[in-house]
């Protein structure tokens, strides 16, 4: 039962990853007992499971995910939200209201208007229906300050790092509040514009070099150097 | 430019551009060249220059085209007015519409369309300069643009043509060779599984010649396939090496 690549080696769609008694994990498929990659990414062999950590992908909703979205339409009984995914998400008015929603009395645009950004959680989704959102939990709702960075959703796990090592380091070093949307949108709000700029820079670096090793240390070093440089100016 | 040369193959057995019969034109591929598209790629195969962009998967517009069980793949092959010697009208011609269809059908088997129902994946192929073999090069770049967009695929699709000029079977015809030759045989395939996704022919070939031409085209596809993979990985390998110096 051979495997054909080194661990964490770069693979392209159609590359033969393993042959024999293996299980096809993420971004792979099995045919005639052979496992192939379906996306460009880094191959992982874990026991019997073969998977590919994609370097570029789009966001497919999953129940329980925190996402950052933009209101694109105000309807009669709710909002349509662009969550950077192939599917538009729905947020129902009844979810936001304390009392029962009355379309004659309540003006939805006064709560969220087109163009507003929100942090929300996905409560229901299957491929036959568009995802349903909720903002009825602490930390969710309209975004009032900060800036938003877009990365490819495949890289969110890398920005979190192993057991949150990367994201914790980022928060510590920059002093910013960072909210990661699983859909590839990241909200950064800090005390100063300078600290926000630093966080954005770090995230861009992680995005670009996500497939290399020793990244957390390099990013930490970059932030320190950048702080030093600003201090000396 | 030489028009209608008398001989397409000289005494030494070389073609007009100095290639051997079984030699491809020089291929240069770049992936991720456009920042506004979800995925993109650019190819230069000899004098043919083609750009491809991919958008999606995204909501289908108009809505009624959406399929409940899979994504729709839409493809537009278009030649720029300046891509040929006589200005071409920018309106889609009969030929372009047909090519859009066959290119779409050549790519469809490679894409996991059933993963993303009710969405569309749109491919735009823009021929900037045409010198033969644009449908094949179009398929080659479009499959790279799909991979660059992060669309899951069974395999990349590589395409290459073979044909017959001056009574000899040759690989990768130029425009002049195509117009003055006896036959042209474009082939697209998924090389890993050795599945052919496009096979067309114009002109006349005997059964033996057809087999020879098909085998030659398949060999050409495999060479293109290697170039495709290299181009797709190049961007990432570059960064990795820069980091590790």
C-alpha cells in the first residue's frame, strides 16, 4: 500500500496520493482503490486517512460556524446576507425581534440596512435550502467599528493555528480584537489605526505563506520588528 | 507572414517554424494572473495567446437555469477583434458558440458539479492572439483557471491537436499548417485516468493514420499536462523557496 508523496508536499488536482486500503479525506476522492487530490494543496497522511489541506477554496456553510456577512437585501420578513459563499444566507426578522414581528409596524431597515456588516452564526443549512442565520447570541450582531480583511476561507484554520497558537499570538502582539469568520472575512478592531494596520499586515503574510513551516515564529518576529521601526520613527 | 507556402515540411523533415513532426510549440503558462476573477490563467503556445477567467460557484442568474442536483457549468469562448489578421467582429460567431459548447463538454467530466447544487460556475476564455490550436489551448488554460479558483476536480484537462500535413502525421498544428494541411484532430483528455473528453476531426485520414495521429495527440496532451501541473504549483513553490533561503 504505497503513498506517492511526502507529508505536507504540494499536490495538484488529479495527483495520485495513495493506493490500497486508505480512506479518502478532505479534498480527495477514491476510484479503483486509488486516492487522488481534487484541489491544489498540501497532502496529509494520518494513519489510514489521506487528505489535502486546500490552499484555495470557497466557503461552504456549516451549522454552528460564525461568519461575517453583508446585508444585500431587506425583504418583507427578513434580510438576505452575502456570506462570501455560493449560497446567500437568510436572517429572519423574528430572530432579531424581542416580541413577535409585525411587518406593518416594524421597519426592518432601522435594524439592519443594505450594506451593514454583521457577525452571525449559521443555525441551519443543507444543500437544498439556503443557510439560515442567527444573531441572537452574545458577540453577534451589527459591526460598528474596526476593519475587515478578506482571505480565502481555506486559510482560516491556518490563521487560528494549532490550538489557537497563531491567533492568540496575533491578539497578544497587536493588542487588537480579532474576530474570524469561517467564511474568510476577518474583523479587526484595535485601539489605534497603527495596531490594526499591524494585524492586517500579519494576516496578509500568513495568507501568502500558509504552506510553509515555522510561520508563527516568523510572523511574531515581523510584528516585533515593525513595532520597533514605528517606535524609532 | 508567409501565405500558402508550397511545402509545409522541408527536405530535412522540419516544419515551417523549424519543429520536428512530433514536437510541440513552446508552451508558457501562468496561473492567477487576474485579481478580480476567482480563478485565472494565461497560456502562450507558440503564437497563440489565451487568457481564461473563472467565477463561481455562485448563485445562478437568471434563476430558472439553476439545477436542483448539481452546478451548471457555463463557458464562453471568445476571440478578441485583434486576435486575427482580418479584424473579427466582436459579436459571438457561429464558430465561437460551437467551440464554447465543446469546450464546456470537455471540462464538465473533470469538475465535481454535484457538490454544489443550485449554483453556476462561469468560464471565460479570451483569445488574444490566434495561431491555430486555440480550442485546445483554451481547454488547457480553462482547466487551470478552474483549479486556481479552488473548484474541486477529478483531474486537470490537457488538450492538444495532431494532424496531417504534406502526407505526414504531425503534432500541434499552427494556423498555416491547419489551413494548408490535410487533416486536424484536436484531443482533450484527463491524463491520470486516460479519459478522452474531446475528440474532433476535420479533413481525411485513413484508419491507420487516425490511430497514429490519436496516439501522437495523446502524447502531446501528456506533455501539456506536465507543464500545467508545474505552472499550477510554481506560485507556491516560489514563496516557499523565498521563505527558506
